[in-house]
């Protein structure tokens, strides 16, 4: 896991990496399917309207949201990590049914980040 876009010496980066690695290990076991790509990049930017967006092998996050999120339990990180399986590895057929991947993603993110 590599983080781009924020000061690499910042404590936020180490905590973001810690959250992400922990959640990856957990969800590989939970789903019984290993993450199939050789890498994952976390890219941060300023003024990203959606807070976060998962892509196959990359997660895009807003700088403000990443700083606020690290102070919490990492629910947002968990949500984006889960989408590597629910949304990227397996995608719903119709975008009008996006809730099919979002509902379990929100539930699982809340569940794991409360531990």
C-alpha cells in the first residue's frame, strides 16, 4: 500500500496505512478471496467532491476527509477497502441498483471499525 499526495512523514500517513493494511487482512479472510492485484495506491487531493472513490487498485480521498477520518476509527477506509471486493471484483449489473453493493459495504465498514 502506497500513499500519494500528503506529507509522507505525517502521522496521518502511518495511521492510514495501518487502517488499510488491517482492513485488507480482515476482509481477505472474511470474503475468503485474496486481493488479486500486486498493489494498492491511496491518492489524496484537495477539494474532491465525493470524499472518497474506490477504483480497482487505487483509492482516491480528499485531504480534509483523510485527516478527519484518521481521528476516528477508520470507517471510511474500511468502506473503500471493502469496495475492492464489493464493487470492483464483483459489480452489480445495473447502476440503478447501486444499493446492492453500498448497503453491505456500509454495514461491514461499521461492523469492523467498531472493533
